[in-house]
């Protein structure tokens, strides 16, 4: 059982969250409210949001929308934007893919844990590739929680996590930006 004195850092896999929210038909998440709900009265040290910038020369309209989104994120208290890169190999016939984002998340979680910045790390992702990083955090004597969409997704993450938070429309009902 966690206590109010616990220090929590939240690590958001932006692409993973974006696609999950799109399936809900919404993308207007209030990241401040979301982080507050995840931390549940514990002390939020910082939220880290990871993504990869779109190439302006290849996707100008999407680039503009993403830059507007990034600017909005920069106004959220205690949130840091961390960027990898997009690889446009085979563009436009092949969709671009992220490079460096997952390793940034795993590295930050481990380094921040080793430095004692938090007692609990919350990973918002359904990517099983983070299993070893979460185990490494637990091996430091720290707690890990995973927030993910779908009761049947990410079996390995659910097994390694100390707690699992299932994200769905009901959980997120009070986390949307007001119109």
C-alpha cells in the first residue's frame, strides 16, 4: 500500500497513448489531471512525455498540429517533453517509425530511480519491451506501476508491475480538457 509521502514519477509513451486514445475516439486528454489521477494523492515529482517530432518537409500539416500539441504540453506543470526521432525510410510508401524513444524512457526510469528521485515509477505504455527496465527498477527496491489500455494486453508488463492501472473511458472520464 502506497502512502501520501511517496514520490512518484510518471513516464508516458506518447505514441502508445496517442493510438490508444484514438481508439476511444478522443485525444483531448488533460495531462495535468491525468498525472494527478495516476498519482492518487501521492507527491508527483515529474511527468515525462516521450514522442518523436514529425518531419516538417514531409508532413507539413501533421507537423503543425504536433508542434501545437508540444507547445500545450510545455504549459503543464512538472511535465517535461523528451523527443526521439522519426525515420522516414521508404517514405511515402512506408509509414515512418520512431527511433530512440523506448530507450529514452527505459534509461530515464532507471537513472531517476538509481538517483532516488522517486519511490514509485508509473509507466503509461502497453509495450512489453519495458519488462526488463521495470524489473531493474524493482531490483533497486522501488515500486513500479503500469497504466495501460485493455485487460488482455501486455501480459509481461502486468506480471512484472507491482500494480496495474487499467485505462479506459471510465477511468479517464474526469481527465479530459473542458470544452
